[in-house]
C-alpha cells in the first residue's frame, strides 16, 4: 500500500497496511535507503526496523532486537539480560550509527529491568548490516552515572557521542564514545544542571551544534526547548522555547537532515494505550530569532516519487 503522505499525530501504517512500531527511534541513510529503528513493545520484541526510499512509505524489515536475540559481552562489567516473553525488560529510545572503522552498525538504548526504573542504564548492541539482527552486549551505567533518555550523534570527523539524562533526569550528559562506539571514552560535558530535561535530539547545522529536548511530564507533551554551542565540550546557550506549550503535541525523537531540509521527528504519546501513540514530522528552519518549528497536518512526498 503506497501513499503520498502520512497524517501527523496518528498511528502510521507500513506498506503491508500494518501499524508501524518505531517509537523513540532514529533514522539512518544507507546508500539510497532510509532505515528506521524504533521501539516495538509487542510480544517478545524490543526494536523493529523499517526501510523507505521516500520517508513516507515504510516496509517492515525485521524485529532487530528481541528477548531471543544473541548476547555477547564486550565489557568486563555488563548486565546481559534481555528477559523473556513473560517478563520483559525495558529497552527504550534505540539509536543507531554506522562505524566505518569496524564496519558495524551500533545501537545504544536506555535499559531498565522491567520491574522499576531504578536501573537507569545504557545498553549496546551491534549488527553487521542495516537489515541484520542485532547482537546484544549488555547494559551498564556510564562512569557510574544514571542514564535514561538518550540519543547518539556522529560528527563530521567520524567521532561519536552518546547523550543521556543523568541524576534522576536532572542533568544532561554528553559522552565521547570509544573508536569502536561500544564504550564511553570520556564525559565531555554536563548540561542544564537541575533543569530536568529529557528526550534529547542533537544535530549540527552550519558548523554549530543544536540540541532539542523536553521537560519531564510523563506521557503528557510540554514546552520544547533547545540550546546551541560552537563545541560539544564548550559553553552552551541558555535554553530557548521552540513550538508552543506542547511542542505541537509531541516530544522530540530525532532530527533528520534530508533533501536540503531539517526534519523534526517526534512522538505523540498516548499514555492510556501506548500502541495508539502517533508520529509527527515538522520542518525546522532558522530566522533572525533562531530555530523555528512549523506544525503541519501531514508529512508527504511528491506523487511522482511514489
């Protein structure tokens, strides 16, 4: 089922007419194909993968990470626990980067034990190809710090960074990753002490870094904010509001540069029924006052490309 647009704020369908399960995720581009990895909380699934050439029509590829995924420890201390279909753990906000040096696709996630949210850890998995199953390498707390909502960022020089909330979400940490992307190398910055920001989405534009985020209000949307910096390990600006008091009914997931545009991808959560949570894609632009988010009813493509 090919379409020319998706309605923002609704449950999207894949090309087979099935609900698309990819919340809290990210999109990477490999050659001419986009791959979308996101949360899938059904059955024994954790992360599912979809592919597209136009960002609107998404074909299901596979369940990339499940309770039955292979496990292999890469750290001396890591918790190798994927639960089982009767007692799943929580794996949230999967982000994926390709490591050119190792030829691996590396996924980082937020890990909780499935009972409570006291684990507050990061988790890592890898795959040989974008459509392959991932091998799980366990969870840990970076340098002993709590780690919840997270994202990944790859700079122009290939250096990768893991960004996550710390200290019960009060602060935001930026970690430089090791060359293989499998471990944290050093903590390069601590941002917004005591501001309780979550859902980070980091991107770079014209040599400057920008990070969108939200306040901590559970499933309910709130006022989105952003800040910017000349260097990831340097001084960041004060947080500035973006969008309206609900970020146009969304929470940040990631920002995707595509076809000369900046596209904000967000989730419109349904706290009463997670599977009825929707997606939004809004264009981001700049004016004299800074970053601007423009809400639209739909996200679409030219019919000639479908």
